[in-house]
C-alpha cells in the first residue's frame, strides 16, 4: 500500500492525520456548505450581511417549501425523471445488444464499428447541435420530452457500448463456444447465458446514465424552449433569473436539483465508481 | 435431437407460418410508417390538430409502430433458412442493427451535416414548401472566422482551459494519496470528497457565482478579514469599509475565465481523485515492498514504482480532463454567458451564441466554429483510439 499506512507511523502522525481529515474536508466542501447555510436563512439575514454566521432563524422548511410553492420546480423535477429514466432504459438495453455483437463475434467489422461508437461518444456536442435541432424540427418532436429522450438515448448508446463491450470481452469465451456447439440459438445464449453475467455492468451503466442525463444542461437548452417540458437543470437557471436578489431561494432550488444524483451516488457507490473508471481499472 | 423421426435438414428449413405472419405485420407497419410520415392525413382523420399537445401522442404512436415493425422483422429474419444456416455470420448484424442505426442517425451523420452547413449561409429555416432557404458560400464563413476577434479570444480561452484544467490530474493524485489510508471512517471521507462531481455543472456554476460575489460571497468574506473593517456610519448602520475593494472576479475581463476554470476544476479534481483511488487499490504491494527493500521512499517511490503502475488511471484521467476542458459550456452559460464583453467565451459557447443565441441564427457561421472545435477534439480522439488499438492488438 502506498503511501505508508499511518497505522505504522508514530501515534503523533496518526493523530495529525486524523485531525487533518475533517479540516481538509471542510475546506473542500466550503462552497457547498456556504450555499447550504444560505438556503436555510431568511432573506433579511443576507440583506444585513449575515451570510456565513448562524442564521437569525432556521427556515429550512419555509425556504424549500417556498421554492415549490412559487415555482414550477416540482414539474421540472418530474420532467427530468421522464427524460432520465426512459433514456437510461433505452441506451442500456441497446448497448447490451451492440456490446454483445462487438465483443463476442469475431467479424472484420467488429473493431471499426466499436471505434465508431467510441469516437462518436467523445465528439463535442456543438458539432451535432444544428443537425439534431433540424431533424427534431422536421420530425416535430422538438420542444418535447420524447424528442430529448431520443437524442440522449442515441448518444449515450455510444458510451454504454464502450463499457458493455469491454465488460463482455472479459467473459470466459469458452462458455459461449460450448453453448454454441450444443446447438443453442444465438439469442438464447445472449438472453440466458450472457445477460445474467453482465448484471453488474448493467447496474453501473444505469446509475451513470441516470446521473449524466439528470445533470445535462446543454441539450435541454437546445432542444427545449417550452417551459412545460423543461428539466430541473435549465429550470434552476430560469429561477435564477426570476429570483433576482433572493439568494436564499436560488440556493435552495440549486441544492434541490442536486439531491437525486447525490442520493443515487451514495446508494450505488460501488457501481458508480466502476462505471466512471470506464472499466479500465478493476476495483 | 429428442425426436429421431425429424429429419436433420429440417433444422435449417424456413418456418413458413412464422415468416408469413411476421411478413404481414411488417408490411402493415411499413405502410403505416410511410403513410404517417409522408402526410398529416392521419392526424386530420382523427381530428388531432398540429399543436404541441398532439405531438407527443403522434410521436408515441409512431414509435409503437416502429417497434412492432422491428419485432416483426426480427421474427421474419430468424425464421428464414438462410439465417439458420449462417447464424454466426448474420447474428451480430441483428444484434447491432437498432443501436447502430440509431447512433448513425443521431451522432455520426450530423457530424458530416454540420461540416456541410459550414459552407453555407443559412438561418435554419425552410420556406412554406419545405424548401431549404440557405445558399452555398464556399469558404466564406472560414474567412470571416479569421477576421473575428471573438473567435481568437475563444480559441485562446480554450487553450487556457486545456492547460489549466490539466492541474486536475496532479491535484487529484495528491488528494488520492492523502486519502489512501485505512483509518476508520475513511470510506465516508472518500465519498464526500467525491461529492462535487455528482452535482450538476449548472449547480456548481451557481455555487461559485455566489462564492465570487463581491458583496456577500465567500471570497469577499475572506477578503474582508484582511482588508475590511465594519464601522458604524453617520446614520448609525453597520457598514463595511475596505482599504482595497474585493475583486469582482466574474465581472472583470482579465479574471472571468480563470474564475470559471477554478470552478470547473472543483468537480474535475474529484473525478481524477476517484480514478487514482481505484488505481492505487490495484498497485501491487509486492513491488512496493521490493522498492522499500531497495531503499526507495517518498517521492522516489512515487515516481519510480507507483506512478508506472498508475499509468492506466493517468491515461483515463488525462482523456476525461481534455474532453471536459473542450466541452466546457454549462459553467460559462450559468456564470458569465461569455461576458464581460466576450472575454470568457470558449468555442463551445461562442458557437451556441452565434447559432441560436439572441437575434438571428447564423447556422453556417456557427457550424464553421463547431467544425474547428471538432477538429481540435479529433486530435485527441485519434490518439485515444490509437492507444485502444494498441491494447487490442496486445490482447489478441
């Protein structure tokens, strides 16, 4: 293990390390703490400059309640779920299929097509923006939730395929070979043999894609102008304009937008991290 | 074979009923799809007006037909004797079909469309008959780019982003080394340090806009400890008097970009940290012990023994950081919108601003900017693919 474990050092070093941990964490999360403190204080506190001290009264429920009462925050959150969940299902399902084709079959197009998915996944969004807007316009799905889902699902299929293919490549190939010799149909091999084995990869991808889509801002701004279909990230920015000088509400709304991915992360931490390392380092 | 009476060639025969039923369904779906897409008659037939409310049901109906068509096509193909004889050759294409077409339509084809837009002048509109209203202008947009000071500012800022964003890699390594211990509760510390990455960039942008606020932001508060006093003014209210006024980072042309990059580094460092923490988990303890016996310690150990083993983690950290730097959009949109006076623009934001920002859309010019950004990114993508190709060759 590197660096040397503190247990093996002197008790003084150990104590210093244990003390430095909370201090470092405090400094690291200071901006977040500050905005949380802002979100639970009354507006009058900010006006007189009491921004980081104790709030004159704790208004956690009032402030967050006001965000819901005064704005469409609830609708924005619902829209985000309506965008994130179908996208997650579509792209992961498609990637199971494409990943299987690219990992298990040895045909000459396997590697070029895999690289096509990988390359497409890394292109800047701006190069796709105008044609996608144009296409959505002509299909009459611009400004709608399904229109955004279609694009996200297609784009995320690239990342999911990268991950899924690498994961499936690591499966024992002899297993599939012997099933084939037994005369099992290709689709039965996929469904009964391979899918159960890649459950961890599916979980990792679901968590990641959900978070990615939840946090998406660019595509939502580009493809949706209609406030009835806006997701929370764009909604929060709109609120920022509406609540000029009402920092306690702006910060409450911002934190609300951050809660679901954070919960997801803490609930599914292992899968989340496995996904982020692109399956390159197993751990 | 469980039933010996079945002739072995039957395994490869076309299953007639299945194929014909699937064929009929497929034909119906194709007709429906062509009909619905080519005309709006269905909508008028059922009295659905072409309003936004009608869009979603129409779309869902089309999707339903499309999925039925795909399922029918699947049964049709797998019922054919040709498939049964060439399973291993045909099956991968069946697995690929939907995902690949979807990806081609939404990702690969638009790249080329964008490049072709960049040779035109177009505002994104069609006339009443659905005819494209743009005109072909050759390299005109690129010539305009060369004389556009905003383009150079954006390019310079992109470079700044690339260089400064790289700090996330060593900083992430540093924090990972700091946290790579086994004291009680360390898991919670690790996840809390990772926290900023999970939050949306829009929220990070808002948090830092607030932090940088010269009147009541966190930074001005800290500034106040050094340069400001709180005094009673003539009326008797408490006011803050500063010997040097706190800087307005996002309002200052020279500092805005640095301010946004610093905000962007926060989640990026967290990402690199988690990559290195997983990497450190896999560092072989034998080699470290061997290094210790050889007298390697501290920096030497890090440089000669640990870092070489962290190569995969470093590679991915660099890749995601470069991509993050070139994709920076959300933060600029939330924090400065490219301002003040375009000083914090990057290509990604400038393109958006030109193409669909306020005023008229300049699709052609926007696409030219996007094309430049794409080719910059392509350098890194090619490098990444080349490295992957090397790994694949070794693997097989």
